[in-house]
C-alpha cells in the first residue's frame, strides 16, 4: 500500500496505478536524450587494459553511426550522457591514468552530431580522486554532479557553458562528516541544480540518511536536507530527483524500516527546502524496495520507477496524482 502524507503526517488523497515488469526506465519525451532526430548515444564500458569508456551513437533504425573509446591503463568510466538542442553530445565520467599514486580525474567531453570532438574538460586533485557521474543539459548550461575523495567522499557539482567554459568559476562541494554519495541530478526551470544523494552515518543512531542538495543558479548552496523520521531510524537514500514548474523538489529512493526490509520513499520539498509531503510504501513486501528513477509530468502528476521484493524482485512503475 502507498500513502501520501503532508509534512505533519496527515494523509492526502492518492490515486495511482502500478505495473510490474522485468525492468523499468523513465525518460522525458524531450529533455536532452534521446535526440530529437531519433539517434541515441549510449555510454558503456568494456575491459581492455582496465575498463575503457565507450560512447556509441545509433540511428533511429539501429545503424551504428560512430563510436569513440576513451581509455588508459587504469579505470575509465562514463557515468551519464546528454544532448543539447543542436544534437551535440555531452558525456560525464572519470579517467584513471593508472598507478597507485595517481588519482582518477573527473571529465566532461562534448562531441558534434557527426562524432567529432568539440571539447574536453578534465579536473584533477593531487590528494583525492574525482568523478563526475551525471550530466544534464538545461538551456545554455551543461550541469554535472559527482563525488570527490576516497575514505570520506564529498558531493560535487559544476556548470559549464555549451562551449566548455566553467560558468561558476570552479567546482562546488557539499561535505558531510562521514561522507556522502551522489545518486542523481536534475536542474529546475530557474537553472538551479539539485543533487539526490545519501549521507553516511548522518542519523542520530549512525544510520545513513537520504539527502538532497540544491544549489543556486550562481553555484552557491541554496539548501541541503537530510530525511529523518524517528519511526524508521534506519538507513535511507535518495536515488533520483525531479522538479516541477514551481521548482518544488521530488526526491525518490528508499528507507529501511527493520533489518533488510526497505520501503519505497518519495519526499516533496518546497523551492525553499521545506518538507511538504512524504510518500512511502507500508508493508509493501518483505524485502528490499526502492525507487530508482522519478519523472515529474506536471505539478500534480509524478511517475516513479523501481523495484519491490518479496520472494523475488520485481520492477515496478507507479503513477501518482498528488495535491498541489
């Protein structure tokens, strides 16, 4: 059973349908990928002297148009891909040159629709590994998010112009005492980046907390929130994030209720960061349940996809009508 609540705990009307299948994936009709021309660039990794990054573009009829492999002696990964209105391709990831004293570097690469390279940005830190895991193109900005550090990781975010120039004058970071991990990225209509994450051991009992970090359009921290509820003092995380026309934030993921039993979780925050409503499954199954993606259709229509587990694991897609 799924319930939708106000921040004070009062139940709100909720109407939804659910479909179970072998997989679940959400994409907007046009938010940068797939391209409006119908060709789809897809990132992947293959083992060739360590993991090498590959970006492949196919036509709408399935014909491979071009492939780029970027690699070195170390671990080289692409975490996300996006395109702009001119069909230019942007990929975010990390590049590890190899060697025990050489840390991975965060990278953003851009290619023309033809596959020719446009520009590359590489960031490095002499004392810490860096990685970009998500990229979103919004207007004339290329937004990326990821992590920095090894034992205690920090959340990272940056904005570049379509020509590869840093728009914020540097990379922004959000630190937690025991570290954090980035799981998702979106950008609202005002150009503010929002990162879905979880903060290690940030709860009162040492549990991991689902976290949201919102930046201003200029790259400063607007607010960050960590979801905590005394009724469920167990680990939680946000795996995906979306925004509506009012710049309200919908963060989706999971929260454990006991042992290895996790419930579906989605929380709505106001544009200023106030928790407005919480949506979670109640006794959904006996195993791990979590949302892995969220799509905000309108100010009152939200779709979330993930998995529910009982005797086995099933993929599930939920569509919810929420109150304004």
